């Protein structure tokens, strides 16, 4: 199976493509958002650390068995609830690490007032 190509774009473009694929339960488009590296990492809320394309793909395929996932970034600050590391590759920006947590409805004032942080 040929890997889907995405335009180089920005990390924000890759994030938007990832969430769209998540909503649509489109495993090929979702996996095209990931870096083509052996050691990509994904941690779902309450789940184990998944390493490599096969493990990451299998986890999302299991999630998609019941349709798309309606997860949406909320109050994006890039420092709590979900941590995503983007890698510039020959094909553009791709995800190298995705770690999400259940988060909470309330946050300490110092977090709620924090400025976006992008490394």
C-alpha cells in the first residue's frame, strides 16, 4: 500500500489533517500525519506507550472499529492534555510523538493564563 503524501505545510496543517482523519476514521490519512521513522510514539489517555507504526496503527484501527473519534483540541496552548512533537521530514512536517491525557475541566490559573509554547 502506497503511503499517502501530504503537502509540506506547517505543524498546524498536520494537526488539522490528523484531527480530520480522526473524525472520519480514515486510518491511511491519519497514519500519513506521522513521521516515517521507526520510533514514533503514541500514548492514549490511560493507555500504554505505543512505539512504532504497527503499534500506533493497530491502536487507531481498534478505536475506529466503532467509527470516527470526536476529539477536538480545546483552548489550544500546546502544553497540557496533549503533547505533540512534530518532525520536519523530506515530506514536510509529520508527528513523531503524540501523548494525550484525559485532562480536566479546570486548570490552575498559571496554566490557563500561559502563552502558547512551541519548540
